[in-house]
C-alpha cells in the first residue's frame, strides 16, 4: 500500500524555488517544515515543483486554501494533490489565476463530476478520468514520483527548511523533527525543587542582534519584539519577565534612532533582544548537572583501573546513579575554567563586551560559547563504546559493593529505575546539544550559554 502523500504543486516555469519560499513566508505561516523539490510529475507536460508544508509540532501536512490561491496568483496555475490509502481518501484541487478552478476530496468511490462536455463521471475511474483531463497526467504519476518521501514530515532532507518566527532556518539533512528543540524548555528531571542556579544552551543570531541594536531604528526593533510577543515565553524563557521593561525602554527611545545611541544602554535589553533571535535550545538544568555530569561524560578518558577508582570512592558514590558515579570517579578531559569546571575560560565570552566594566566585571547572564572542542567530543562519542564502558563500570561496582555476598542481579534491579532515568536524561541532552551544534554549523549561528535562577 502506498504511503500517505499531501503536497502543493507550482509550475517550475512560472515560479522559482526562491519565489515559492518568499510566497510561503509572506503568507505568515510559522513553525512549519517546508520542503520544495523538483518532481517527475508534470502538468500539461510542464515541469512542477512539489511543495510540502508540515506542522512543526505534529508533523501533519498544513493545508490552507490561501496557499494554493497565492501560488496561482497573477495568471499562474497551481495544484493540490493528496492521498491517504489507509483511509481510502484522495484530494485534488486546481487553482488558476488566483481562483479555485476545481476541487474534490473524499472516498474516490463516491466521486461524481462532469467534464467540460457535460459528461458525468463517477467512482474511482471517474476521478482518474477527470484528473487526467484537467492535468494531462495520471494521479499515480504524482504519488509514485521519486520526490515523494513517506518520512518527509519527520526527517529533513537537503530540500527541507524550517520556517520559524518569520525566518527560514536550514536543517541538516537527516535531522529529525524535534519541536521542543525550538523553544525554551527545562529537562523534566529533579530540578523543580532545587534552588541551585541553572543553565541552558542556546543558538543565537548575533549578527541580527548587532544589526538591530546598532543600525536599525528603535521602531524596527520594537516591531521585531512585538512579532514574538505571542510566543515570548517559549522564546525568552527566564527573561520573559523583563519583556515589559525592555518594551518600555524601547518606547521611550527616539523611534528613528538605533538603541546603541543610548548613553547607558541597559544590558537587559540587549540580552532580551539576543534571546529573541534564538532558534534552538538545549534543556535547562542545574549548572552542576551540566558541569559535573553531562560535559564530563562526553569527555571520559579511556582505560583506567576501575577496581581502584571505585573502591577509593565506594562510600561516596553508594547513593548515586550509575552515570553520576562514573562522572564522579572516572578521569575526563576538560579545561577546568573558573566559571565552569568543564568549560575553559577562553571558550566563553560575554555577549556584550561593551558592558564589561573597568575592573573586568560583567553582570550579564548570556555568554558566547566557542564550540570547537565540544564538537570534537561529540564527534568522537560512540554510543556502543559508552554502553560497554557503563557495563564494565556497573559490573566492577557491583562486585565491590556486594563484596561477593549479594546477588548481582538483585543489586542491579534495585537500581534499575534510577539508572535508566539517568541514561535517558543524558541521551536527551546529548541529542539536543548535537542537534543545536549541527544547526549552528549549517546556519552559521552562535552557540551560547544562559545562566539563570529558579
């Protein structure tokens, strides 16, 4: 059985790929995956562009009538083709010169329509006849084209872009649709009751921040922030509370002057503006979790005398999960900076250098991160090798903890839930961080760290 397929089609000799992207952008669609590719299907022997739009949150196709109407504006033609064999449903619409010329959707066995000569056609064969009459092609030509990908709504290829908060974001080919990656979120673990300071990893467009701050009038910056106002909690995260204050500051600034012309510009406004450009987030967590658990586990040194290092810390790690115990006692490679033990001071820079005082003090909460070393660590990380390392550590720990008296299976079962939770947490943060860094590379954007309180 063929997989479901839903797409718009535009004539390639009427619209370029860039023109289609501009049309979709100007329609105000947001938080969507957009895939545009050439297809072997044709319309009256004219080549087509296949256009798929998927909701970022659900992965479901986005179908709004204005898309087809706009693609077909100014004398152009466009089509909608859909098929869901399991539900026994098909859909077809033809748009010409900005108007709907023909549309039908439903069970093809229920199809009824007349051709231009007034002849009535019914059922599946009737649908096929009318479709061929209107397009000069077979319906299956569209469904069986090599451009059709069953997983297009869940996995990006090199024709897929993300439309996010008014901007197009390139997606690494093969990346999965992960909606939570594109809004601020915290790891769903044991941090709710903790008063410890937290941190999250971000992907910022610092060039856009500089442009808005230094070159654009305050009125333009105000419009930029107002555009994200409906979704500000998901974009600004812990800085959401400063939105009204920054809005007031901008409103009091001369509307035709850049914000940088202020004598003593507030750092909060600059940081909030930077957060407003963020397009990816790795889950917020306790600073100690990232610094003492996550980053060390990415950079464990090979080898080592497990029996010795475990026995030296046996009492101290008794109540820890497996991964916490490993990061506690195993050696790892890290620069040992002053701000973070696992991130070198040379790898961090203040978001706003102009806010550093004469004594070198800086009260900002966002720091730019040089990711080169961490990209290397992630690239060298092997899930297979890490799993083997975990198993070796668990076996040695079990032997020492039970002293050969306790059943090893019982020892492991007693810790199963806690260890599984730690593995899931580590995998989640690692996958998010890897996706964030991959996005930074294909879009030339800046990774950063946000420090914040509860």
